[in-house]
């Protein structure tokens, strides 16, 4: 979900969170008899420390209620979240997505795998998964390393450097442009799209969608290279599906930007863990998994809707009501992780839900891991005395994404 959820949170309608059996004017459901914790997503304290807010709710029960942008149910415990994410009674669907106002020719490309379920989703997933395998990501590592070194070499010498603006943000887009064959002359436009995506939902995002789709159509219509060339050889993959996949990749592929920035900030706040990585770079691969658990950017999974009236751990849920899982809570659930509130770069990898779980596990997870590992290793080599100039001053008040607005460092 890291990548996929980023795209989805941009496309969600706030009004969809207030639906009752498809009727937004239906009365709000009465509070159930059992006590259910409530989290107000507009509360500055929640936005400042969502891990504490969700964690407190988790210890009161496995289900809480989110308010502030329309009510929504949230699962807060690890085992229960995995069960919900694979339960067919909770389905993704077009009702959870806003359709931006786009030209007619763009409309066929708006429906992505994130809105598909069952055999339709399974067929497309089986066709494209080989192009996003862990082995494929490792094969791309040397090229990612060259891009990382080029970006770091371009940083100004001396004085503070904004590692988010000048390194973490452009890196994923530059990698994607390289993999899909975007010509050098067109890359500034794609970087602008990436910045728009990272800035969050709004008029700028909606306005960028047609350009992104048109650009994806141009790439697919061309000779293609690397990833696109590979996907064009897949039997059974329609042109519409390929174009949709390419533009979704452009948007969702921005996730490592926030992950890399969060990871650097977290390591600087834990000097012992930073020292361990400097002393033994072989720990980096496992450390990336731990950092995704500890400070991954996605706070919530893609919302699903109950397909029928049901009971979720004692809480009555009506058909059509949205249900999500709190990644911030489940990744620090003491029922699943020993000493979960401690960042430990030596922790055995695995178990976290930073990339979601089940059929909609993030397709680009392997690529995101490799990018983050290469980026962190290079930053630690480039900045032997790395330090943030303004700790804690640049955290965005974003209820859906744990992200920074800047990362000024010296080193």
C-alpha cells in the first residue's frame, strides 16, 4: 500500500466517507453499545503524532472510528487488519474514488488495478507482476546507483542542503523516467508532475492528470525501453491497460521520496542506530524494512467498503460503510512485534504492513526497497557528519501521509 495508497488518498472523495448504503443523506449510524475509540483526523495533536493517537486507540480495542473528513471505521491491530484486508466482504470499488474532470479521451485510462477485485484484478496482476519482481529490482540496482550518485554530486557544496527537495523528491521520478524511457527533454515536465503528486490532493493534482495520461500514451506508442518494452511483450495486456499502468506507476512511484526523507530524519533522531549502519552497511537492507515499519509514509490503507451488514470485532458495520486499516497502529502492535516502539535496524525483517497485505500488496515494493537502500547508503557516505538544521520544523499536517515538507541538513 505504500505506493498504491499514495495515489488513492489523492483520488478519494471526502463525501464517500459519509455514505450510508449508497445514500449520502442517510442518518448517521447510532453509536454501538460497546465503547469504540474515536480519532479526529483534523485534531492537530493527531496530525502531529498519529502513532501515539492510533496506538492509544489500538490498546482500547481492535476497531476505532475516524472523524473529521466524514466517518470511517479503522482496524488498529495487526492480526485483525490482515484478516480485514483479505476478507471479501470488504471490497474496493469506483465509489471510493474521485473522477477528476478530464478530457473525454482520458476517461478510459482512469480505472486502475486499485479499483479492481477478484478475477479481473488477478488476471492483470498475474500479467504484470514479473516485471516488478525482486529479481528485476536487483537487476536495476546499478542504474539506480548511478542516478543516486548523479543527484548527490549536483548538490551545492557547503551550507545547508534540502535533501527532500534536491534529492529524495527527484530521485523516484528520475528512476521511473529511466525505466520507462522518458526522453531527457520531457523529464522536467514529469518532475513537475511528481512534485504535484507529493504536494497532495487539490486543483493542481486534478489539472496534472490529463498531462500524465497523455504522456503515458506517448510512451506506450513509442518504441519503449526497459519496463515498457518488457510489458509490451506480455500477451493479453491491452493498450488501455498498459497506459493505465504506466501513469499509475508515475504517481505511485513517488512513495520512496517521503520514505527516504522520513528514514533520514528517524536515523538522526536515533544516533545509536545511525552509528550501527555507518559501522556495518550490510545492515542497510534489513534496516530499510525496519524503517518502513517505523516511519513509512502511509498512515492508512486504501479504504474498502462493506458489501453487506456485518459485525467487525463486536462493532456493527452497515453495507456501504468505509473501513480502513491503520498502518501506523498495526506496525507498532506489541502483539506482532517485540518492543515495537523501539527503532532497531537489526530487527529481523518482515511482518509489517507498510506495503499493505493480500491481493493488493504494493506492486512496486521491491523497487521501493532497492531505491531506499541505495539512497540511504549513498547519503551516509556523502555526509559523514549529517545533521538536521531545524529538527521537527517541517512535518506536514497530513492525516493520510506521514511526510516532511523540507529536510534541511548539513554534513
